[in-house]
C-alpha cells in the first residue's frame, strides 16, 4: 500500500531560506525515513523568500517524490514560513523541522504516537533529561540559556528550551494556534507556546540528540536583541486580548 494520501497521517513542514546546499540531503533523509513507515505522509517545504535555487530544487524533488510539495512566501521570516506550512498541511500530526536536520531523522518518532500519545504539542528539547548536544560552541549555549531565563521570567515558565527547531502539533491545535500567531520572525516559537498554555493545550518536552550546525541563519546580536523585545510584545499582546481572535494575516489553505 502506498504511503501517499490526500489525508495524510503526518505532515512534515520544512522552512527554507537559501537552502540549496543543505536541503537536498535533508529531503533525501526525510523522504527515505517516511517511505519506510506504515502511515501516510506529506512533506511541505516552505520557500521563505529565497534568492537561490531552493524553490527549483523542491520542484525537482517533487517530480521524483509526489509527497514533496512546495509553498512560497513573499517575505522572509521563519515564523511566517512555519505558519504557512502548518495551515497548508492536512496531516493529523504536523511536525516542523529545520532545514539543516540537526536532529537525526530517526528521532521523529519520539514526537507522535505510539511513542508519545498524550500530547497536543511535543517540543524538542536540548536541555531535558536525556538530551545530548554535539559540537556546540560555549558562547552559543550561554546565549541560549540567557534567553531561556528571560522567557521563564517574563512570560512562560516551566520549559528549558523553547527555541529548538523540532516541534509536533495535533491538527486541531496547529490550526487553532497558527491562525492566532502574529510574529513572522524567530520569536514565533515562544509566541506559539505562550498561546498553547493560555488555551489549555497539553505540552510535552522531548529530549533529543542535537548536532550544532555552523551555518546558522541567526544574527547573534541583532536577532537576539529583537527576540528579547518580542518577549515584552507577546506579554503586551496577551494583556490587550490580541490573541483572543484570529490573525487576519494568517495564510489560509488554498
């Protein structure tokens, strides 16, 4: 029986900005892993305003593997890309992962049934008990811990790693949360988790094996300062009731 279906069990969303170099290996690994599973699936690559051959590569892979589909956003921003993919996807479970695939693809199964059956959201953690980090420079770990402390003090206590690029959502939770999400940039992870707790969803942390990739898209100083400011904006949005209604700019399914 084919793993392809118009109503897949799992959707994998991969945001991609100028990823012509790293994306082929990631697509090969994800496609090969999913093709071995018993469930149906689809793979959405969201081209996030790339100026290289990212979109062309996805189209080429889509001709080889019908499960691979392309969505495009006119503007940059990981939050916008993930939102687009989550609201275009049709899977019962919707999993997003970074284009560098810094977590082994075999660990996908930790995020959904039968390994994890009691969560509306499963979030990868590089800090939870049992997690492992490989090759991360000390300064990157230090800045990450500072941001985590700010998150806990300002808006969202109880989670050690909100920024890990591997998260899985049940379909209803994905559609509810991403239809309300506002931030198009790096802070969208915190915003979505803030919304999830506010709306009573069950969140589970999943320890992962994570391999540092030097070709990061984050500008350490500028993006870090913006993310700290965004924490205050998330709290202010919550106080004003902004999240009580859907985002009019959320991209609907076609």
